[in-house]
């Protein structure tokens, strides 16, 4: 199965009431991936219960990103008017398009996006803070609040919707009677 098919199938199993761990255990024999890979794929599929619980925060994050897209598009137009070069045109297209792509990934509940958006928001926060230090201006406050909100929400949702996998090692006896060591994955919901 492809990763996309595994994500879809694990979500279907979770919607039927199975836990992430049960979805992992039932998909492992036919997945065509190692246990490590499958655990990592399923980890980034938020469970239906987590989706329902954190839906308001998820929607607020998407709205904040849409506002960011609009602000970056306005800033890009202003940049193009002032300095109409090829590099400026690439920035005009790239920055809003990247944020639109992140919005799409969040709307489709792709859990791996939270950490990326949070990290990029932290980098933007550093840029805004540096600008505030160089040129204190009250007009930078909304951007500072928006970037801070995106960063906090992204890391919060990433932590709660995509919890880390617990990996342990256990002894087992194989078909030849030898004692072996294998990995065991625990996927929290």
C-alpha cells in the first residue's frame, strides 16, 4: 500500500472505533512497510476523537494562516510596485502560495504540518521581534500577535493531535525456539 492509502485506511479504521494501536496492528501484516515506517505514517493521522476535541483550535489556526496569506499577498503587491524585479515576482508568488499549501494540508488534517508551520512561525516571530527592536512601532503589534498565535497553536495542536510514539524492545521466541529481540510500538490516541 502507498502511504496515502495507509493514511486513508488507518483513518477509516479509527472512524470505525478502533484505536491508533489497533489500526497499526491490523494494517501491519499487509502494509508493505516496516513497522517503523507504518507507525510513523499512522502517528501523523489525527484520530477522530482528537479532531473533534481540538476542532476549535484547529479552525482558529487555519483562520490565522488565511489572514497571514492575505497579509503576505498585500505586502507582496506593495513590494512589486516598489521594486518590480524577477526576484520580487518570485517572492510575490512563493510566500502566499506556501501558506496556501500549509492551509490545504491543515484542512485535510495532515498532522505532519503542525510542526513545520510552528517552526516557520517561530522564525517569523524572530524576524518581527528584531524589527520591533530596531524600529519600535505599534503597527507591528498585530503581526507579532498573529505570528505568536500561529506558533503557539501549531505546537499545541502538534503535541495533542500527533503524540509521539513509544518504542520499547521485548524478547520473543521465534519459530526455531531462539530468543530474539524486537521493537514494539505503542501509538497513543
